[in-house]
């Protein structure tokens, strides 16, 4: 695991870094908020351990800016501020956990493990779409039905993803054109019909229950008949 530690107290930083290294983690250290924000946005980390009282830019500012940029890596705040109001403020700013100094490193290590496992589970879940016996892995760009692999080209994958993101919702030809091709076509064109036909052959041909359906005059929908 790669950890970014943003802490200006040298003794605490050394204590935490040594503990993480003994756990087999890689640790990058920043001793002020500006450098910490720069590292967080230019390098890849599995977790950030963040002090609040930092020189140049305090921890809550760093956290607020990161979340504002869409940065979703788990963050644990370490702070001497122990009031309920301070803890609530830290969590509302986007922290995933809040620990008060002084603390036991064993507790910090366990909390880090829990957060990273939770984040990995969310990431895995968000990369897979499922409906009935269909599973689409968005990262690997692979589709399975009842455990059987189905090969898709780029357009077929985009359409399958669109259908699985909105199952049992009828999608118009115009919506499919905009989402799959990315720009407007003449709505009277038959490219959507051709693409749906190809995808239906691959997804439904070898199975008893069809899942891709045409709603005449409206569009297409992924749904079960049973």
C-alpha cells in the first residue's frame, strides 16, 4: 500500500512512517499543506494520513480542495483537536476517519486496513455492472452471460454498458446515438437498429430468455420477460 503522510511534527511523522514501513507500506512524506496537496494530485496513493494544523495550508483546506477536485482516495485525519465539533467538521469536510492525538499506531494501522479494504470493495463493485445473468466488467471491457464470455467490439460494448446502467428503462434511438456515438445523427438513420441487432445476436442467441427488447416507436430496453 502506498501512503501519503502529511504531518509537520517530525517526531510524529517519523513514528508513523517507521510503523508503516514495518507493515510493508511505502510512505511519502510532506511537512506542509501546499506540498501535501501537490503530491496528492500528482502521484497515486492508496491512503492519505492528514494532520489538520499544518503550515502554509491547513489540513481541512487541503481536504476540501481534494474533494472539490473529485479526489476520492480515503483520508484519515490525525489531530490534537478533540472536540466533537472539530471531529464533525473534519468528517463533513470529506475525511473517512478521524483520530485524536495521542494515538496507538496499532489502532491507526487497523483503521487504515479497514478503509483500504472498503475502498477496494467499492472500486470493484463500481467496475462491474450486473443484471440477471449478465455481468459487464467495465475496466476489462468483458461481458459474461451465465458465465459464458461474449466478445464485444467498441460500439457493442458502449451500448451494452448504456443498457446495463439503466436496466428496465426504455432508451430512445436519439439517446443511444448521443451516448454511443457521442454526437448527433439524423434520428432516421438505421445505425442504431443495426448495432442493436448485432448485440442482440451475441447476447440472446444462445440463451432461452431474450434480454434486449425493442419497444416499437420508442426505443430499446434491457429487461427480463419473467
